[in-house]
């Protein structure tokens, strides 16, 4: 089993080997962000990638956007691209060891699929702890057969429903209709709401 640790990801960024980077905000996430009216919501993006969603949110006037990544390079890239982005909101840490909570919204974009499948239950638990009761986890999951050759690792709708149903209300989980062409038919857009009593 591949060790997907800090050294692994920093090497990926150094060698520019992020095969799933699309060079822009993911269209399904852009459409979701564009309908958010409250610019003060506390938002977390775990696993920055190249920071397109974080930069888009900040430039749209969202004032409380946080990014956590195990690697330094993507955080530095956000700083360079947007010098006004608060550096205290760019956290270099292992998400699973980082202790912040109380977020209104967590955006998922290729973080889940980059974790070893054995970490998926821990991901659900961590999301539950990171969100306030009633908070939202929204974004995209890949929909293709689970592989050991990731990242990205796959999965399917039935697995995701089973994983999240105990701790989250599944408000939306459906085929993304506005994926970029190379991903059409392989992305599921979702909106999950953290249950208040768990």
C-alpha cells in the first residue's frame, strides 16, 4: 500500500504530477458557490489542490475561507496568486490531526478520492466533528470502480450512501450534469447536512 504522506504529496507538487488538476474551478462547485448568498459563512476546503475554489470564493467576497493541506506548495501558490488572502487561513497540517471545528460549510473536491480507501470512515468522522450541527458538506465524489492504483481512488453511490447516512442527512447525491468533458459520467454532486444529534 502506497504511503500517501506529506513527502508523497510535496513530491507530487514539485514534479507537477497532479493528473486530475483541471486548471479552473470545478463547474459543479462554481455553480454551487454562485448560489450562496451569505458571504460570512465559515468555509473549509481540505486538500487545496491548486486552490481554484479557495481563490474563487475569496474573490467573490467570502470573508471566512480556510484551507488546510498537508503540503506547503499549494498554500504558497494561493498566497502568490492572491496576496490579500489571510495567511492565518492557510493551514499546513494533516487534516486528521488538525483540531478546528464549527464550520458552516466544507467543500469537497478530490480530497476524499486522494485518501486511502481504508481512511473513509475516519473521513466521515472528521467531517462530522469539523462541521457545526446542521452544517453542510458539499462537493464531488468520483463514480468509477474502486481501484488500488490511485490516487484518485474510485467509489460508487451505494458506498457513499452507506458511509454517510448515519451522521448526515443526504440532501442531494446525483450525477453531476455540468462536469468538464473528461469527467462527464464519472462525478457525483452531493450536499450532505450534518445531523444535529450525532
